[in-house]
C-alpha cells in the first residue's frame, strides 16, 4: 500500500504544482480563443522564477482521468463496438519532456510535437508503443492516419501519426497499460485542462505568482484544486488507506479472538484430562513431559487450522490479485510471515494452560476425582 505513494516519484511529485482550469464557453467560444489562452498562459508560466516546465494535459499519470475511446484507422473497416480503443489524451508540446516519456526505443519512433503544430497545420498524433504493436504489427505506424471517437460521437479530425512513445500508466488501480493516443492541445484545444508546473523548489511558494500571472490574462478565471502532485497522489489513496486501516484493525480483533478461543479450548482440555495428568505424574512422569504433551496437542490443532486457512487464503488471494500492488498473490514471504505469526500466537495462547497442567498436584487431582 505504501509503495503506491511512490508510483509517481519519477515525475518529481513534490516539485510539481497542479491545478485545473475550465474556460467559460461563453467567452472562449472558438478554437482560436482556446488555443490563444493555452499558449499565452503557458508562455507566462514558463517565465516565472524557479519554473522548469509548465505544461497542460487532459489527464495526469495515475489520475484515472484518461478517457478510453474508440478509434478509426484510415482504410480499415469500422465496426461500432468492435473497433480498436485507446486512451484519448490531449497534451501540450512539452508534456513528454516534463514527464520523462521518451520516444520508443527499438522501433522507428518519429518525433514529438513541435511548435509548428498548430490550428493551421496538418493535425498530428503521437501513439504509445502498445498502440503501435497492437494496431500495426510488423510495420511502422508513422504516416498512417487515425481519428478518435465513434461514428459521429466526439469524433476528431483525421490525424497523421508522427511519433511513438513509451508506455505511461494513467490508472492508479489497473496494472495493464491500454494503448494511448496523444493529441496536441494546440491543434484541438479543449474547454478545460490540468496544468502541471515543475519547479526547482517548493511549488506551493510560487502558487501566488501563478495566480497573478493568469489573472493578467483573465481576471475572473478560477484555478481549481491547487496542490502538489504529491498531495494529489496522497488524496487519491486516502480512501484505500482508510480501508486498509480498517481491515488491519479487523484482522487484529480476529487474531485476538482466535487467541482467546485457543486458550479456552486448551484450558478445557486440561480440565478434562486433570485425572489423567495426575495419574501420569503419580506414575513418575516428569512435568516437562506433561508440558510437551499439551503443547504437542496444541501444535497439531494449530497445524490443522493453518493448513486449512492457507488453502483458503491462496484461493482468496488469487481472487483479489488485481487489488494487490507489488505483492504477488502467492508471495512466500507474506504467507510465511503470517503463518509464523499465527502459529506463534496459537502456541503462546496454549502455553498458560500447558504450564498449569504441568504444575498439577497429582494427589489433589486424584482426590478431586
């Protein structure tokens, strides 16, 4: 669970300021006005002291905000519901540098977006390695044309593929990385985007300067969710941490109840065998032998319970394997540690009844019977 907090470490989360901007449709009613806002705002933000990158994107890595959409490939049949799908992402030209997403290695990878890609140039797209391997096996995707959206539904223009980049995970919970199509926000400017500003220090200290810089362009425009990327990741995991804490608390209660139950069973066993133990001691048995006898009995019962529990745990772990991050459903370290802990607690709970059995006075035991 705690490993998930470090998923975005490669993106310098503690040095990245993020916020959302939604442009009013009444005032930004043309692609030219939208594109002008994004180019102007990014230009101003990049000149702020301490800012190394300022970019926009429709979805941050691990945000679960990326939109999985149908796509069409030119000169290939389109069958609604059975056509290829890919994550639909809008980014600024410097997004790949800011988020350390390199061009794909080992294949003809083309180029990234350039400043010349704008509203008046041929629409272009960059695809992920998975997209290229799945849709263009054995050939280069460069030069082919695609468009996002089903027939008449949020459909884009035909875009020429100009580059292939390595995979990036946009889901916090899914291990698989669906194919992705990156479109240039300068060519298809949307009404709202997420800004990511990378600094060489504490990003929260430049938040007032960011607000001031954007106020010059639009005095009434609010900035939503101003926080660091590290804070964003922590908030995304808050619910899961609560669930994990509750499950851990429930597990501790279950372990305590199990220990009490084992203690009660062994205490009852000693009570039922008091006469037998007295006879054994009267016949010369050592108290150590009695102690081992009771603990051996507890060990057999514990072993049977652990074997049954492990078989059920293996099956359950495979059922919830998708919820486990960086933990195999059959991880020997995890199962070994838990088994050792349960066995230790079970034997510890059996120790007091066993010790009591070893100190029974044989004369009193026989007289009581």
